[in-house]
C-alpha cells in the first residue's frame, strides 16, 4: 500500500490525499478457531464444508478531500474508492453463498472474478477530543453516506453514524469513555450487497470477548446432493446387478446447507473506565454490547439462474427404468428465493465485559494491550438442518429404509452454536 496526504492543498485549509493498494485476505473459519483455542477442530469433513473458507484478492485506489467549517471543529469531506476483487471459495458453504446470491449482474463461476466496486462516501464530522490516542475529554461524531454504483458491478447504499465521548474524572487523571457505531447495508437496482461486505462482528475492534468475524446470524441455503443406495450391511447397491460396470444406484436429494451470511445492520456500543497507572500504562474495565441482525431477508436473495435450476431439479429415485437405468418417480421442490435467518440467532445480542491493560510502546510508536473478557450474553443453542428428504424418494425394501435414515443423519446434523464464555487476547491498536 502507498499513500500521500497534503494537509494544506493549494494553500487553503483543504486536506487532500490518495492511496493505492493491493491486498489478499484468507478467511478460514476452522483455522481461525484452532488458532484462538489452541486446538485442532475435531469435526467431520461434512461439518468442515459447512464453515466459511475463502480467499479474496483485491487492488484499487482512493481519493479523498475534506474541508473544515469556519471557526469550529466541524468538517465536511468526500472520498472516492475504486476496487477490483476476485474470490476463491474453498468450501461448499462459501461456494454456495457466493455463487447463489444475486450481488452482481451475472451468475456462474465468472461472477466471482473481477468484482468492481466504485463508490463515493460523503461525510460530516466534528472532533473536539483533546488527543488522537487515549483522550481524556471531548466529543467526536461522524455521519456519512456511502453509495456504490458509479459504474462497476456492485450497487449498495450504506449510511454510517459514529459517536465518541470522554468524561475526565479524578482531576483528569482517569477518564470514562463511551462509544457507539451504527451502520446499515443494502443493495439496490435489483442487486443485493456482496456477502464479503456484510457485517460480521467480533474481535478487538468492537466486541472484544468474541472471535474476529465470528458473530453472524445463521441461515440455511437450499442446495442439492446425492447419496448411493446401500444395504443394511453397508454394501452398495448397483444399478444393474448383472452389469456392475454401470455404477451404483444413486439418489439425488435436496439439502439445506448451513451458512453464516452476516448481518445488514450493525449496532455496537462500548464503555470503559481508563485508570492511568503510570505514564503510558493504564488499566481499563470495559463493557461491549452489540447486535448484528438481518433486517431485510430480500437482501439474501438467490440469483434467478440458480433459483430456477434448483426448483427445476428432479429429486428422489424410487425406481429405475429397466431399459436405460434412468430414475422414475422423481419429484420437484419449490424452495424460497430468500434465505431466512434462524430464529434466535438473528436478534441475539452479544455482551462482553472484562479488564484491559493498555501500554503505549514508544519504540514502535503504537498502542499495545492485553485483555481478559467474559461474555455474559452470547449465542448458545442447537440448530437442526431442515432437510426436506422423505421416505418416498427411495426404493422400497431394506436398502431404501437404511439409506433414508443414513441420508437424514448425514445431511441433517445438529449444529452446536456455542460461542466462547471467556477470552484472553493481546493486540495492537484501540477499540475506540
């Protein structure tokens, strides 16, 4: 990344700047959990496929300018950004989520390459804090509106509000810090917001006791799979016993794949009491609280191509045509084009409280902190995949009975949605 800022552009109090960047993000939900807990996840391959695992590469540039209002701490500004991103989905959950949602004007494998976001952000702010880092008094607020759609393939609108306030106590030695941030994201023009732009909370930047980007509503995405017909002893049933070369008898079935799509509304509040110990060392009891729900299910809309394909697909194979070994007696399902969040996971608040040690390191000129957090408000429930498989999709007999039960156990597992009770972590930077 390379950037430059001129604080007094054209000999006027105009702050102008630009930046050029290229970045790569690898998000592996299983690996992240293993790094945080120090233990390798002991889950089945099917459960690993239900976790998010994708890589995104992007490059772009930003242009910004701001101007202070006369004799005040207020400022207005505008920022233009141009970004080109490509996604590589590595698990079934990521492939289905990115390929199915209608966030660009095209569908298919090429929809994940060359995602162009051209956006402008208009902002109004006021800052009377007495310091940029670890302030003791003052207020800062920010109001902005971001619109994507000035060309490109993404069309979104995103209002943002943020407020900070610090109250000095004990002769300005200590301070009470308060912070609130709210944002909403929605697509327009027949498109939904890209999944990677939706809100995932958790981590030291918002709710400290939760893992980074782990807070999200839960939904189920309609998909399809197949299962080989088996006898009760586990052996496969061939299509033609007299000619095993024709392969095994397989049954196409509808499935509901668990996914974590992120919210379209983000509300986060933080409070801390920072006690100065000596010099650059402070200790701060804190409390973080937030919501990350889905307000508009229409923004989780399956694109028309995928929706038509899955609704026209034939499921089940109760019998085979003896002449060409094609399934007969199949049936279709009418899935909803919108993903529905799982009840409690959508409006489940998250709360975290704990103690943070803050130190400013002059050698690297950066704030360092260690904190322990306890999560009194968290998600802790079991989710059952609503698999729409029925017995009449399978042939009569013991093999059909056994395979039907096997399909329900394999494609409709119970997911334990249990977030951590406590966390110990260190990081560089501040929450607000």
